[in-house]
């Protein structure tokens, strides 16, 4: 299926903006300014507001299958330990467990990460989700807040 980006290039559409994002924003009563270009990469990513839930569900389904397959194939003598077989966890929920606190504190890990982190471009659609406190976008994103 041709995307809006392609159709705009060949003169068949006026805008390369993602049609799925436009519909989603309009349904929420939000502005449709600054829409991402509709490309196959955009549509297949969680960055597409119209398909984010579906893409995320597909990702989780595939990850669960891989995770279960790796666990089932694990040899008895393996030192690899699967810590979240029952559910998905983020760094915040993992550090509530005593075994992780024995490794290092959340604060120590945060200090180390500040030193070694490569800057990641903020995605505007994610900014509202993770920017609970000014200047804390990346910290909140890392801890899954």
C-alpha cells in the first residue's frame, strides 16, 4: 500500500503527514500540526499514534514467545536466570526486588548511567508521557514512570 509520503512525492496527495495520526489526534480534539511523515517505518513503529497500541501488542506477543522459547531451551547448568517470566518489568519495578538492591542501589545505577549515557533524541509524542518533572525526561523514561 502506498504511503502518504510516497503519494505526496508523485503529486497524488497534498500532505505527507500520517493519516492514522491525524485521525487519532482529531478524535482526541488535538491539533494536527506537525504530523510525522507517513512512511512504512513510521506506521510499523509505536511512534504512529494510530497504530501504537497494535504495534506494542505485537511486540509484546513476539517478545513473550521468544522469552518462553529461550527459557524452555535453557540447560539445567546455565547460570542465566530469567527474572521476569511471569510478567514484563521495567527498571523501576525490578529495583523493588531485594536481589537487585543487593547488587547496587537505584541511585548508584542512576549516577553511573548519567556518566555513560549517549544522548537520545526526545520524541515529542513521548515527552508528555515521561516529562513528569522538568529536566527528568530521560530518567523517567528509563525507570518506566
